[in-house]
């Protein structure tokens, strides 16, 4: 029942004027907020920097407009 959670009060569930269950609000977890850890120069994460290689052009950022224009040209040229 949403009413139990909203009011934070226990309620009796009754069927034919008989209490069949007592509904209590769920305990809300209080997780500690995680702060991201800073990396140091010795962090193994830095071992993956530079591992990937590309056979494509390396100047995409500077020439993005030219590459997009070339990609949109008709293929039968």
C-alpha cells in the first residue's frame, strides 16, 4: 500500500472485519555517498592509456567538416 509508505505509519489489512496482516513501511536504506577516488600516477588505470590504435586519419577534429562532406558525396563519382 502506497499509503503506508507515504505516511510512514503501520496499517492493519482487514478482510471481512478481521485483521489478516499488519503492513509496516519499508526501512529506507541510508547508503553513504561514494566520493570518487582521485587517481595517482601509479594507478594501474593509466596502463591502458595509448593501447588503442587506429588506422584511420588522426586529424578528424581539425577536419571534421571536410570528412563529413566527403562522406555525404554520391558514391558513383
